[in-house]
C-alpha cells in the first residue's frame, strides 16, 4: 500500500514537471548549442531587428513579436529546416510543420525532431492523390516505421498542423484529426494514394503507392 502511494505521488510529480510552462525565449541559447553540436550551417533572424527583412514562416495568425528564426541551411540542395522561438517552439520542413508547447518535455521533443531530420531519421510525408497533396506532416523515428498504409495515413493526419486546426487550437491531435482522418479514409478507399517522403538529403526521398483498399 505504501509503495503504491509512493508511485502515485511520483507519477503526479512527473506530470506537473512535464507540463510546467516555461518561457521559450530562455531556451534560445540551448537551441544554438544544439545546432552547433550538429555541425550545421544556420542563420538567425529577429523580428525586433528593423534592418532584418526576413519574414519567415509562422504557425500563428498573430504577428511575430520578439520572434527569433533559425534557418538550418541544407547542404544537399533540399529544403532548409526552419525553426522559430517565440511563445512556443516552431518547426517547418518542406510541406510539414509543427509547434511544440512551452514545456520542458516539449522542448526535448523539439530538439529530438531537429536532430532526427538533420541525421536522416525524419522526413516530411505527404498523403497524395494524383498530383495533389491532401495532408502533410513531419514524422520522425518510429513514426516513419508504419507497418501498413492505414497506420501511416493515421499518423500523417494526426501530425498535420493545419489539418488538425492546431493553428488555432491547442488540442489533442488524436481528437482534432478525426475529420481529416475520415476524409483520408474516403480517398484511400475510392482512389488509393501515394506517400511521398522528403528527407533533408533528397537522395533518400521516396514514394510508396497504395492501391484502392476497402475500409
């Protein structure tokens, strides 16, 4: 009984620790250290610098205020990796993007995603029907190792920033992606689809075709 209470207490403490809000601006130095350790070329731009005419990507409808952008230059000729820190941690790579909430746990995920993309363990994956992309998401690590096309389709839907309304809502992607999942399932059943993978090094890019499958 005492052990169970201790475990429950530790669990609650970890939840609080994981979800405690931080100020992302305090983590700019840590991000720069990560990029330097990855030995990548990058440039920085600041929204407060009137001489800097860079108006980079945004995952928010609000105008940038005290935002710093970090553009990781792609030495392979593919898409640059775009990062930003303001009220959260933002990432965009090709057609995929995501915004990580201002917590220690999410900053860790932000850093791991950056490393995975640069090291070739992450990619932007698009759900395509014909020549048209219906959804796109940045997937890394185990997220790329879908065992079948249905699982891959679900993961793309859950990590599609705009498709899950994450640009206006901070909600559970599993819940917010329901509408998009239904649409992709319909397209999958009626037309079949293709998964297009875009990596930091384009030599690894690939496409997987999936035929019509009844649901």
